[in-house]
C-alpha cells in the first residue's frame, strides 16, 4: 500500500516505516504494519508535521505503541501479543 506523503516528509516517513516494518515483520504481522503506515502517513500530512521533530526510533515505537494500545496488543489473551515494556526495549 502506498500512502500519499508530502515530498518534504517523504524521507522521514521512509525512515520511520523502515523501523516499523522491521519490527512488525519480526514480532507482529503485516496488518499492524499497514495500520502503522496509514497512521504515519497521516502524521506526515499534518501541517506542520510533528514528525519533523524527534528521533525516528522514538516515533516508530510510539506509533506501534499507539496502534497496539487500541488493538489489545498488550493483552495476553490476544494474538499477536507483546508486553509494553518489551516493545520499548526492542526499539531501544
């Protein structure tokens, strides 16, 4: 899926999505990666974009955490599952 992202934000979007895609491939699934991609693109389109500030890894972890929070990622009775502390640790 290709999301529309302003040219000014394309590099930052790509860097964040590289982190998110790798994390989702290793620990979650493609569905999480797609939802995170849509959320990241939405943030990139905001004016001014909050993605302009802050570290790529911090944004990647925060986006996965926010998507996971509303999708029961931290609930052991759901799959996929990861503890919130493990998510943060794995992003460094």
